[in-house]
C-alpha cells in the first residue's frame, strides 16, 4: 500500500478529500471492490485525523488482498502519520 498526501492554498479551509487507486493487477472486479470497501471503511474511521485542505490518495498494491484488515489498518496508520508529517513540514516552509 502506498499513501500520498498534498495540501494547497487553494483548498485551505475545505474538508479533506480521499481517493483510492486499485488497479486490475490487484485482482478481478470482486477482489478490487472488496479492497476498495475495506480501504474506504478504514479511512472513514480516520478522517478526523486529516487536517482541512488535505488530499490523500491510497494506492493498493497487489499483495493487499488477503491481508488481515487489522494489519492493513496498522500499516495505514503508519503511512498516514508519515505523509501528514511531510505535509505539515511543507506548510511550515
């Protein structure tokens, strides 16, 4: 899983946006939709952590399907913390 985040002055004060990228390499339509549902549910529980004006993109890797949801959640927490620190440091400059 890869997480990208960006913040621009044009979106300042607006609610955060989250997008998901789950390519055909992840699996068939059933697997891709299940993966998106899991990621969507995990991110909805974490929306409160996101500052206003931030855009987040979560990209699923091919090894994500079949991974326990709790493991995906821990990985997502770790990656979100990392990219949000990076976004905050860019805003400070």
